[in-house]
């Protein structure tokens, strides 16, 4: 399970098959990295769980029902670059087997197959509902990271959202 004292995304065990640990303090490290890359960000919500199936939807939910997931950690950031503002939902899914992580990533990367459910927005905050939110994903051993970005305002360009999603995925998948 996730250990809030361990401080970020780690690969314990020394190799690609080592135990991945995602922690709450890791969201603050990611937030700092986003700022370093020129983005302003704020954590809006975060949660961890071992109930991977309950936290997923679509084909991803069916996959997780038959392929054990060790844990799922979700965070919601508000990210800004210039006049582009987005709500960025990040999910770290830790699988038991690396081969299952590879299959999961291939599944979530296909359109309309589902994903891990995003956390709800804090009360009073809204986003512009878009048909296709910007999406990016990464895999590091048994860890799969998915990112969805939605605009806070209509003025956000799709390309700007895609850049934010890609940068957030790169940042969220880096070990300490």
C-alpha cells in the first residue's frame, strides 16, 4: 500500500520489477517539478486506494477485475501556462505484474476503453466539458501513469492542453 512517509514515486527493489510506491508527498514533488518546467499548479484533491476495480470504468474495470492491481493513487491539479488553464487528473496504477502493467497501458491508450475514474472537482470549481480531453500516459515497470487535462475556460487551445498533459505525464512518471 502507499506509504505517505516515503516521499514520492519510488522504485524499490532496485530494478524494473521492484515495488513502486506512490505517496501523497509525491504530489507536492510533482507540483514543484511542474512549476520548474514553467507551469503554475495547485493540488486540488488526492486519494489512494486498493480498490482498483471500484475506481475504474469501462474495459479498464473489467481488466482490473481479472488482473490484480496493488494500488491506485489519484490526484487532481489545477495547472496554468500563460492564458491556458487546465484541470489535470493524474492516476498512478501499480500492478502486481509488469506484464499486466504493459497490457493495462495498451488498453487505456485505446480510445473509449475506459480509465481510472478522476476525482471529483472541489465544490464550486468547474471545467469546460470537452468531448476528448487531452490525454497522455507513461509506464515505468509495474507502474502505469495516466493523465487527462480539461480546460478551465473556453479559451484554452487543444494543443496547449495536450502539452500540459504530456508534461504532467513526464513529470508524474519520473522516479525521485
